[in-house]
C-alpha cells in the first residue's frame, strides 16, 4: 500500500471548520507537527488557550476526518496552546526536512544563552554531565537553569535529588523547582519515573515547548538543556525551535570509535547550531581501592576526533564509582565533594563552555557547515 501523503491529510483536515472562526483549521494555520509513521498519523491543533477546554469536539472531528482516509489506521490529534510562528517550524521538522534554523522560534528573552548537552546515543553519561556542568556553572558564579528535555527518560529529578511537584501562582506559569542554586524543570516532576510513557512526536514537542515557555525561569545567564539521547526528530525539532547558543557533545571513548558522536555533531551542524565541543566521559577508569588509572576504552579518542572535526576538545571525566554513586543518589559530586579532582574538572569544562558562549558565535571555533 502506498504511504499516505501529507497533502491527503491536509485535504481531509480542510473539511474541519473552526466553529468560532468561519474557516477550516488548515486555512487558519492551526495544524502543525504533522507526522506520518506507516499508517499512523499524529498532529497538533494549536488553539487559543482560553478556548482549549471547549474545543474537544473539534479535536475529535479532526481525528475522525483523518481516520476516514484509506490507509490510515490511527489518527491522534493533540490540542496545544497557540503561539504565533511555531506552527510552520514544527510541521516542517516533523516532516523530516533538514531545514536551516527557522526564524520563528521560541523566544526566551530572560535567558542569555541556552546550551544543549547532547549525545549520539544513550548511556554515555549525558545527564550526569549536564547535572554536574549546571552545578559547576553555578559554582563559577552564573545564574543557571537546567531543563531536562529527555521526555522519554527524565533523569534530573533523581540526579538533582528533587521530589515534589512544581507550583503555579497564576494557573498559567509553572515555578521551576530549585536545588543547589539551580532552577530545574523536568517532565519527571509531573509524571512518576517508572510510568511508561508513549509520547508521539508532536506530544514531545508540545511538552518541551511548555517546559520552556510556560516556566517562570526568570533571569538566567545560562539554561543547560539535558537533551534526549540520539539524533531523531525530537532532537532535530528541539534544535530548530530553541534558540541554542550551542551544543556540547558528550561521548565515551568507544562511542567515538562507533561514530555516534559524529552523528550528534552533524545533526547540530545541519541546523546551524554551533558545536561548542566534545567532552570525553568515562575516559579512563580510576580504581577506588588503589587509585590506579586504567585506560579501558583506549582513552583520548575524543581529543583526536574533536581535532578531526574542527571542534574544541572540552575535557575528560574518568569512569569513577564516586561519580555514579553521587549522581544516582541526588548528591552530584560537584556539590557534594566540591574540592575533589572531578568537581574541579567539571568546573574547568564549564568555564570553557561559558567562555565560548560569552564570546558569541563569531569568535567560536571554526566550523565548516556541510
Ligand atoms: P545518559 O544520560 O547518557 O543516558 P546517564 O548520565 O544517565 O547517561 O549515565 C548512565 C549511568 O552512568 C548512570 O548510572 C551514571 O551515574 C553513570 N555515569 C555517568 N558518568 C559516569 C562517570 N564518569 N563515572 C561513573 N559513572 C558514570
């Protein structure tokens, strides 16, 4: 069977009128985030937040219209609060287009710089690194926020040792949680960590948008974003919609060998986000008993890879049980053992990142855009 096309879906949605505005939802540019996976279709309908509750019949009618198309077995429509300009970008990114960074993006005027901490695949210590870097930046005197954008597997509530739910004073904006001087937001505060979450593309985006726009971040020097692992649609869309000052790639030595880090790096370059550099995590093993160092994964790959790719090598963090124990128990090493060599290493890397961010894009490392 031939795959259903975006045009066929939009044609079906043109038959769905907005009851209050005398036109169909496509003409009114309310449809975004259209994603077709085989015979399953998902999309969002952006609505004025004030009308949200009464538009359930509209959402239902839109799903029904798409479900009526031959070759569609499921249709999921999600209502999201309307914000000007976001719709086009979401649709474009979800359709898989490798577009340059669109001009219509989420604006966060109180935040001086947003930096993504990313990895080519999961399990390399990206969240641990993001946590410790956020804390290291705070120790370096910056006003820091930490956004856990890993919607599928949020780790920041555990790593930052935060429980409870964020509050809202006005019913619209959420107050971020705060710990160790860092403002933190994570989907994990709203949903229990062991709850299985089946988030479809558009839902992921609207959750992320809400965690960015509908959170009272206040004035920040830097918002550290713990990105979802990998280089799929969510990462690409995130990179396009969020005005990122740059991205940092966390990698293990063996991951470098497998070229996963290169994939991550290329994804950011595709959307014109400067790559600020590569961190080698679990770089070498420090024996907790004798202190001897072993290069289990043939350490040093990231430094060479960074050179080969024309980006900065930001530093290395060893594989040490103290890092795992502290980050998994909500007492990250940067705050619980601030005088340790590891805490110093995180602060040094944090300072290198901030130097680049503060210098602005022109003075960053030479990056060749493919
Ligand atoms: P990711 O975000 O890439 O999936 P995590 O940060 O969740 O990875 O790390 C995976 C596991 O590895 C966690 O249990 C974490 O505590 C541990 N870990 C991360 N970095 C180190 C390190 N340098 N030394 C020891 N354990 C680490």
